[in-house]
């Protein structure tokens, strides 16, 4: 055991409940259980990692055997790793308003059916609703004497409505996720919201592309903060040389009104009471008033790269930790949406997100908006569809000229390294002076 520089054990037990409804038919509804542990040993050079199912508290002899097995893997690794010292502190988990476990799956299914049925209005040809609820009971301990126990519960639902008219097909989508307990009660109106938007888009004109002023709504601006800036600030990508932000700490990379934050301690969907390595979680300003201020780190990447803080290591049950975002957002500014419209004069308001691509190494991105509205003489006018935003990350950061005072957080999941973790991202409305907008309309 003398070759072991450090070890930790992260044991996660829990349950996942899924309900899927397709066109009023309940396709599946059930609960599954899991029990996974990951043991990491830092040997003379790097880590050895073993995973176990149905892990239980072990005797000193059994633990020694497991550590020896992980050490044998660590000894043959070719990677070198060191760990930064970090404070260990656990935050209280926010209380739930209603524990989902106290509501039976039959009642949850009936509530979700009501949400799905509310979307079945005229010209809607397909509807799909999904509910997911996940409870994690976590035990963490390490060779430094740290030991934590906590439980988190996350639940959420989505509703998709597809509309069709004369060969044109459009969709509307709504979702909500929460760490505060059961969140599907009294949400039937969201099914109708999704359906009505899908029907509206049938009559919308196709957007025309070009360079123009653009206002991003809080959802799309939040996606930009997460995808284009958050990923590029992750310490492992910086360490690998796969980030456009590498070597730019202290450099002015955006407008002075711009501050972008990742905060695992915020009681939003990406909340963590302590990170997956036992490090304290704190608010981290990635960009402060336009200046690159900090990277996001695990203990290993902080030791290798510096310029930031740990507390950003996350992991799903049974997997080793990776550097991940949590709650990532653009801070509020001072402008109202009306002031932005007046400043924009002629351009486009982009709303919602339908995914896209980002290359943090090359520093380029392309995101699809759900829809938009033309801005003419400072007023919102016609609805448009098939619209996107693309550009270079650094150029876009400098192009932000106004930040609104109406930040909204949106919830979802982020994938990296085969692991999908809950996150929130958000922003106020944001005005870009010179945006590259894509569209399929003809000039």
C-alpha cells in the first residue's frame, strides 16, 4: 500500500422511474434500481480505477484487496497525474416541496397523460410525453479522511407536439426539470403551449440568412454560454490543447458588460452539494467583465493547468469523475428587452434551441433556434422558422453589446465522455451587433 498516494470511493445507490407516452398510448412506465461503486487509486504515476456493482461496506481486509487491485492497474498506466489540495465541504441539499416517491406511478402516469392530451389540438398529428425521476443516494470517502453522505432527487418531463399542413411539418417542444421534487402537477398548459407553437410555425415564413443585429432570448443565449464558453473553459480540454481559451487567462475576450458564471452551489437543476472528488463547490466566474478569469477544474486538471478552482468534477453512478459544468449562465445586465429592440432597429430575435454543434478547439459554433421574429423599426413583426446562429466564439463575445435584466434558467442534460449529467444554463436577453444568421428563405 506504500505506492498508493491517494484513493477515493464513490458509492451510489438509487432508482430511476421512466414514463413514456406516444399518441395517448402509455408505451412504458416503471422503476429500476441500481447500485454502483467506483474506486480510484493514485499510484506512482497515474490512476487505477475499478468499478463494482452491488457494493457494500467492506472489512479492512476486503478494502485492502480492492485497493491492491486498483493499484495494480495504476502501476501499469502510462499517464502521470498529480492532485491539487482543495477544501472539502458539503452543502445542504435543498428541501423538496413534494417527494415524488410519495406519489404512485399510476397517478404520475395519469398526470402526464393530461399534459400530453392537452397538446392534441387541431392540426397536431403526433404527440409524445416523457417523465423521468432519478434518486441518488451517495456515499463518498477518501484517504484524506473526508466522508460525505447525501441524497438528491431530480424529476422532469417533456412534451413534443408535431403539426402538419399541406406537406409542411413543424414541431413545438416544452420541458421542465427540477431538484425540488415532483414537478408535473398543474402543468397541463405546457402541452397546449407546445402544440400552439407548432401550429403557428406552419404559417411562419422561412428566415433569410445574412449578417445582421440579433437578439438572443434567454434559452438560446444560455445555450451559447454553455456550449461555446463553458465547454471551452473545462480544464481537461484546456490541458489537452483543445480549447480556444487556452493561454488566455487575464485577456479581454469579450465586451466589458459580459460576465459568465458556472455555479454548482446554485439550487438549480445542476446543483451538487459537493463534487465527485469531495471538493467544495463554489461560484466560478469564467469571464468577469469581458476578461477570461478562470477555468473549471478537477483536482487533477487544477494541478496540471492552474488558473481556476476545483469543485467541477462530476460523475454518474458507476463512472469516474470528469470536469463538467453545472449551472452556467450569463449574468444580468441593465437593459430591458424594449431598449434592446430600439437599439437593434432592424434585425431578428432568435428564440429557443434545437441543438447544434461547437468545436471548442477551433472556436466555432452553429446553433439552431426553434424560431424567431423579425425586428423592423425597433418592433417585433413576423414569425420566422428554419433559422440558426453561427460564428466564432471570441468574435461573438466581443459582438455582445447589451445584456438584459431578465435572466431565466433552462434545464437539461449534458453529455461528455459517455456520461450525461443534469445541468442548467441561462441568460438574460442578449444583443449581438453583428451576428451570422442562417436561414432557408430566398432573397
